[in-house]
C-alpha cells in the first residue's frame, strides 16, 4: 500500500516555534499554509509567569464543571486571558495575516483549516495552547479548527493501519497503594459507559488488564492485536532526564515509576504496535500535583507512537466520559485523530453547565498524517453475554473469520477473554444492556464527586492566592456537602485564622490613618510575629512612639495652663528625646523658657500675682509660688500613657548639671538661646519675600517675554539692588531679631553674611570686577552655612536655622553654567537657576514672617501685664 495522503494535508497551517537569541524570546515561522508564503516573526513570552498560573487555570477549568451560583463569564476570565496572551504572542503581524488568508482559502475549498504547532523549544510543551483565543473573532481556535502539537521525529509519514472492525482498545488502570487511591471499578465503568454505543454496534472492543503491573500488561499485549491503549493513573515529569514518567504497580503494590522510553519498549511487544495511546489523568489527583502527561506524551510520540492524547489538567468524571465518547466514536467512524479530538471537545461542551474542560485534552502527533486507521468491512453485531458477564469488563467479540485474534479455546458466538482479563463470575452483576439508561443514582453520585473535587481544588487555589474570604466560603460549601472530605476542615480553620489576621491588619492600618495610635499599635501587635506581615512590627513601634509624643504634649499643655514653667521645660526636653520636631508645640516651651529668664532676672522676687487670660492656657489664678509637683521618671513602655504628677521632687536639670532649685534652673536657662524679637523677624521675612517676588517677576519677564530689551527696562539694575541692598538689609534685620544667637560667633557669622551679600550684588555694577560677584556668592554660602549651623544647636530654632541656611548655601547655583551675572552676555545661561533661587528666597521670607507671627502670641502668653 502506498503512502497515505489525507485531504486535510492541503489545508494545514504549520507553525514552527523555537527559542530566540535571548531568554523569553521565541521565533515563529510558517512552514506551509494554504495561502502560501513563509511569514516569520519574533515574539516574547513570559513562560514562567504562565507556568505559575497553571494551578489557578486548572482550578478554574475543573471548577467550571460544577453547577454553582458563580457565573461562568467570571470563571472564564483566567482561561481567556491566557489564551489571548498566547494568541497575540504567536500570531505576529505577518503570521496573523497568513493565518487569516489561509482560513479564507480553506473555507473557500469547503474544508477546515488545521493548525499544527511544531514545538522546538522544550519549555513550550507545558503551555496550554488549547486555550488559544482569537480576540478579533472572539473564538477559541480548537473549538472551530483541529489543533494538534507536532513532535519532530523520524519516519514522519506512517501509512494508516488497516483494521477490520472492531477497533480493539486495551484499558489499563494503575492504582499504587502509596499514591492517591483510584476507584478502579469507577474508572472502568466510566470508559465502558462512554463506549457503550460503539461497543454495542460492534465498532469497538474494550478489554481491561487484570491489574496495573508490568507482567499483567505485557501478557495482555501479547494476546493482541491492540490498536489503542487507554491508560488511567498517575504521571509526573523527571527533570533530571527531561522525560515524563507514569506510575505502574510494582510487585509490592507500591508505585513503579516507568520512563516513557521503557513504556515504549513495553508497548512494542504488541504486534502490530498500537498507533494511539490515551493518557487519562485521574480525578482524584491532589492539588498541586496535577497529572500532567505532557512529557510522557511527547516522549511516546518521539519513540514511535503515531498519536497520543493526554490530559494537561485533572479532569472531572463527566468530562472524561464525554470526551472518550466523542473521541472514540469519531475514530471508530474513520475520522482523523485530530478531528476526533475536536469532536471529543465538542462532546465535553455539551454539558448544560458550560464547563471549560474542553481545554484539558491535548493531542500530540508524530507524522504529517493524522489518519491512523483505515476501517475495512462491516462492524459485527455485539455478542450476547447474558449470565456470563465479567465484572466491570467488556467482553471481546470473536468471529469465525478472525480466529487468529481470538484467544485459544474460545468458541464462536461466546464471549472471549484475553489473558489478563478479569475472570467471569456467574454471580456477578448483569451487564447493562445497550438501551438501558445509566442508573440515576450512579449519575448523581458521579456529579456529586465532581462537585466536591471542584470545590476542593478551587478553594485550595484561592488559599494559595491569599484570597481567604472566597476560600472560606468554598470550604464551608464543601463541608456542608461532605463534612469529612479530606483535609477540608483543617483548610477551613487555617483560612478562618488567616482571614482574622488579615482583617486585624486592615483595621490597624485604618486606625493608623485616622491617628488612633493606641488601637493601631494593638492591631499590629496581633500580627507582628506572622511572616505574612513583615512591616507590622515597625508600624507598631511607630504608633507607640506617636502615642508617647501625644501623651507628653498633652502633659506639657497641662503644665503650661498652670504656669508650671519648670515642668514645661522638663517635658519639652523629654519630648526632644522622642521627637525633636514635636518638642515645642504651639511655642509653649519657648514661652516657658522666657518666663524662667524673667525669674532669673528678678532673683526670686515677689510671688506671681493673679494673671489675666493671655493666649489659651493662663486664665487661672495661681497661688504664691511653691515647689512644683514632681513627676516620676518616664515609664519604659511607650504606650503607658500620661504619667502621674503627684509626688514632690526637684526640677529636672539639664544633662551634666546637678539639680539645685532655682540655681539649677538658671544654669539651664543660660544654655538656651535668647528670646527672638518677633517684630524684626517679621520685617526681615517681609523684606526677603518682597525681594524674591520682585526679582522672580523680572526674571520671568526676561525669560519668556522680552529678552532683547533687558538693559532698556533696567532689569540688571533691579537685580543688583535686590541682591546687593534689599536682601542684605533683610539679613541685617535677622541679626537684630537675634539670629542665630547673641554669642560672638553668631554676630561675626551674620556680619560676614550681610557684607558678602552686598558685595555679591553690587559688584555687578562694574564690568571690570565681575569675578568679585562669583567669589561673593561663595562667601555668602560659607557665612550662611556657619550661621545656620550655630542656630541648629537649639532645638527650638531648627526651623529658623533651615530657613537661614537654604537660600544662602544654594546661592552659587547661579554659576552652574558660567559666570557673569548681570552682563548682556548672560541672557539665558543663568536665567533659570537665578529664577529658582529667587523663588526660594521669596518662600523663605514668607516662612520667616509666618514664624514671627506664631512667635508673638507664644511670648505674650507668659508675660505679666
């Protein structure tokens, strides 16, 4: 017989997919297509990300088999997203054009376009190509067109095997005792139910091995011929040998892992060698151990099997029965194996629940032809087997013309049993007749098992994704249906605990955002030891510190309202140790120090008289001055709250100075900065703000409106006056206000600042000394840095110190691109840096003015009339 060429060969679009030059990069090449041409392209695909999504994808596909209150469109999102990603990656612009043209050519010829994927990169074998989704037509390719995975191997084109019906199928169920147990009888029933029609028509014959051991399988294969081998069991992938394995049953009943090359050797004892192998994943596989036969399937095809249909996900009982029914019926009617796989998918889609399990089967083909068998002759009528039906076994159907295929001793017209078949029993349950419906209780039980399995898998997937609320809901549903289902109770308790911790963490975040530090700290304390919340411990410490600051500030305000200035200073010092920025709330600590300086000047004069209400805290008559109530030392727990103030003791002295009543207070006061004069400080801020605003206005005019008449409008003269006179005068007012302090160093630093500022601005009036302007700016920065650091020594003046330091230190930014500040050649080279500096100077002036206004009531609050 010559080499077979099926009609579908003319309507194949073959895509060869291989690795590119970089990781995650792949090439696609159109080997042939009905539209002609050899389009190619390069695409990137995050294979690892898709592999990580496979458990979620499996859970979604399996759960879709359950008629639940959750709608299918939501469940289908994950499948459609992965399918769209694979389609858009594979079908690049040129390749997609060839695909669309070939689809039209096939339709014009009245044929279907078959999509053949040649996977040259090993990692691509694990991709769920059956989900390919065309977003333009909103269809899955494998639903409308045959889709198969081509495995490169020698002898690409095998001739179809001539078969006189029935098509003989050898069924194998392997259930080792150290792997999740299979219901062997149920698995046999499922396939027998799927093949009931073709068996009764005489098109198919199904025989089961006695067990899943190597010896039983080999002895049964020797009694062939066998055209198809159907395996139900467990499989995995050996990364060391880069090869798939299946689990047979060893002599001790435990799993005997068989590599694909050894399995191929076992199958080769049959004569002729089986052309088709179906690897059916069991429905009881544990979550995370999906029965992926991709490695075994490709290895078997590479070793010589014509085609292998494998399940890339766990599959429900209903879907397994539906696929086998459509798949084998199509094979028995002479269809190609790829068309049979598509028909099998359509049978799965007949579920009224809209299951997505048509994605699960994957087809691997060795050669170019997918016509595995040529069926010759008329199917024989099924032999009567009443009263002698083997347990869960479909008998062979011998005929007078096929005595070589009939085991020795079998009479024509009687059921035949090959070596290794289950022995018939007279008392066994009678076989179900062809026209007898499946018992309702069996169908209900099968659907119930599928529902329990789907709920368990989807709940496990939700737990892995840390979506505890839907996981808990699914587990509650599962335990309502089956209270003792596997470890569902333990998973439910874990999900409930994780959900409680997650809700506590969320509540703590909300309390933290609302400023409820105590509640936030308590919430973070509940989860700080859980690795799932790595930031909880630090957040707890931050909330405790903020609560401590709030408590101390409340205590400081209380002492200030009573006029207990020494206690105010004491609390302010403690606050500075916790948070320096919070050590002077509303200027109360500064006001208390001012009152203590007055006490130092009066040398313990007359007791304080009745005060009028000033500010917010002195509307009270105070008795003659007595030693202030003492305060115990701070508790070690930051969340201990406000401390009691009932035990008498002496005022807390600064570090290194022994407390000695008023004398100790005087020593502490001497280390404090002098009281700033509010009015000069406010005037200084106003002058600097005006200088910056006017200068910025001229700079904006020069940059964006009139660059050619800069000299005519007097822009350079204005900037000289602003920098050389107005800004220098503003710094002089800061000296009068008391910045940075009254020491000799402070006065010298400020004097140098005022002088260098004047030189910087006014030196520009003479073109011959423009270098003095550059050097002057750096002198301004040096004296400004000196004065700012002197002011930094006092926590109460840190804000003012920064305001003094920033515009002076940053003044040299004007020289980023050149020199010459107000020359005609200057133009745009320094305009933008100058504008930025003038805006900063304006902002600093406003900040000085605001601080002076805030300082005025704080000082007045402690001043007697």
